[in-house]
C-alpha cells in the first residue's frame, strides 16, 4: 500500500536533487561550458522524471482498493 507514497517521495527527492545540482555552477567557478551544459541537461531530465510502481503492484493495489470500496458499500 505504501508503494505510491514511496514513488511520490522519490519524485519529490529527485526534483530537490535537481534544484541542488542546478546551484552547483553558482558555487563552483571555472567549470567548462560543456560541463555546464551537461549539468543543465541532467537537471532538466531530473525535473521531468516520473516514477511509477510496477504494473503488478498497481494491479494488486487496485484489487485491494476495490475490495475495500465494495466492503464499505456492502456495510451500508
């Protein structure tokens, strides 16, 4: 049940790392233009990164959530 929250945390941490990495050129003088471009590419890729739980895990979660919903409906 925690895989979705873990995935969301991973996405948030990746974006935070991207921001921190983006500050590297400001803190370090003397980096070549090529390295600066590579850092920028990495930051862009990290900002766009998306993570998803495995398909099998998603299917299991859907079944569990469906069972919970059905049980709640049956109770009422």
